[in-house]
């Protein structure tokens, strides 16, 4: 059974930084596509970043150049370093794994709240 546990969210001022963590169990993070999504109040859950087993990354345009996805294979943990945060980055951030052949993720964490004050 796949379990993803996010941490690291909180309240930060605009321009600040946060690092989110996603500790995985039941799945090997460096053998799977791992991703971050976010959902702001009243909006859909949107893609933020992903990393494939080979280490290739992809980012949403809105975060490219400010956010960095990485992983620690020894800890089976994926990170999202968020710099130059903006108020529009306020959302619940979710870790995702277990992607099927149609690109849909089957396993999700419980989410961690990020609030950026302006």
C-alpha cells in the first residue's frame, strides 16, 4: 500500500521560501514518477512539478524558475523547494505517485497548507 506524507507547509511572507517534503512508503520514489500538485480555494487541483525515474523534471509555467523538485533516494523522500513565493502560490500542496499509462496518479498524500501573505 502506497503512503505519501507531506510536511513543511506553513505561513510565509511574499518573497520568502519554504521546502515541502513527501515521505513515501510502499513505493520506491526513484523508480516512479513523483509529482506535486496544488489546489487553491475554489479552484481545481493543478500540476506544479514532477520528476521521472531518470531525474528529468517538468514544471508548470507559473512556478518555473522559482520552484525546484528533488529527491533523496536514501530517505525515499521527494522535496519541493519554493523560492520567491507569491500570494498566488497559496494553496494546499499534494504529493502524487503511482502514475498509470494514461498519466493519472493513483496515490495522493493528505496535503500540506502553504499560505503566502502579501
